[in-house]
């Protein structure tokens, strides 16, 4: 998995855990806790990957496009 995939997985797991904690699914308390812990791990890995991105004059790379898509659901426009 790359950084933006970790971010998306963290969001997915948190959404499932939230539905479980509000009684919308049949998840047990232990399953909700495991999903929340898994989401935290993926979020930390996403943060580590984002921190490793270059900070000066970032070029629009495949990895950066993946971040835009994961965070905002859209792909950035690339200037030619």
C-alpha cells in the first residue's frame, strides 16, 4: 500500500466502526475496537508517507495525484 491508499483505508475502517457504534451494524464492541485500531495504524502510515513528500516545488506525480484523489475525491489539473 502507498500513502494515499493507507489514508483511504483508514477512512473506510472508521466509517464502518462509526456505523457499528451507532447500532447500524451487528458489530461487537471488540470488532469496533479492532477496526478503530486498524484505522489508527493506517492513518499513521498515511501521515508518515505524506511527511516524506518533497516540500520544495512539488511536481504533480502519480503519488501526489493519488493523494488529491484520496483526500478530495478529485484529481488535480496538471499544467503542461
